[in-house]
């Protein structure tokens, strides 16, 4: 059995269309849309609406953790467009989702990332796409559990939830062979991004579940350039499947 795993697609539709080649199924761990690109300031929804120069300024404020100034800047830019900012965002997100789900291979098992808008996904899913969150499915004789979304941060990305709600989803998954989450377990070397030079949030609930139930694998993304892409907790191999927008190739899981 061969399964390809991707995470942090961020609009990389060209490579996504090829990601299922040679695989029995694709697993996607979320963050499909590209709102802002820290590497190429001309890409993403923010740059499309306000230009690369404004995107670079916004990124600089967030990188410096000047979140209040970043929000003030953002509010002024959204006000300049007129109307409800949420309408502008949704229009742009829908355009990306239409392209991304058209390119998504079949069959695919998906969960949400922290920058996704889950309520919009049903409008674009095709037959053969299955979304799971706090749920399990059998693939090739192994039990896969899925936990989507992220935890609360100062960045206020759209699909962040409280620690308690996240923990309930982890608990609902229970014992599995492969635990699939968007965010990593709370292990420092898995959370530190060496390019952004900051720690991302990881899940204590996921870490505890791994220690307690010992799945064969724990797969995740979210941290684009991690200090360590893998570690072992007991018998569990913990693996960052990679920043798909940057890599363009899926992680391969075979058994």
C-alpha cells in the first residue's frame, strides 16, 4: 500500500495535480489557501488586493511581533476597499478553493489547516474527497485518525480553536495506527521554524495521546522549515511531511 501525504499546499495547484501519481490514496493535512507569502511578497490574497509593497510592510510588522500595528495597518487597507472585508476575503478564497479542489487527486482524505475556512469546503469537494476532523478511517488495513485546525495564537488565523476543543478532537480519535494532524505535537524541536526564527504552537493533547497510545506514525505539517523534521516518541515516528508549497513533492508512506 502506498499513500502520499501533503500539508501546507498554499495554492500550489500545479504540483498538487501530480501529487497522487503512483499512490493508492492522497492524505492532505490542510492549509490549502495562500493568504500571504513570506518568501514572495507579490503572491497571495493580501498582495493581490493591496500590492507587494504593502504585503512586505505587513509581513515585517508581524515578524517583529508588532501585532497591534499590523492590525491597524490591515484595518486601514481593508477600509480603503469599501464594504465588508469578509466579503473581499471570501471572494478571493473561493477563487483559490475552486482551483485547488479541481486539482486535488482522488481518492483523497483531508483535514483542515489553521488558515483554512472549513465552512466553504463542501462547495468544492468532489466525489472521492473525504474530510475528517476528530474522526477515523481505515486505509489499506491501517486505522488513520485526523485532527484539523490550529491553536490560538497572536496571529489570529481563521481556523484557530481553544485548547479544550482541540483536545476533545484528539480524544475522539482514540487509538490509531497513523495519527494525522495539521499542527505538530508540543515537542520544541518540531515547533521551531529556523527561517521565521520563532516557535509555532504545538498540541500538548496530541503529545499526550502519542505517549499513551503509541501509533506507528504521527504525521503533521504547519511548521514550514522545522529545526527537526522528525523525532521518535516511544515506538511512534513523528514526521513533518513538509511544506508542500515549497517542496512540490508529497511525503510517501508505504506498508
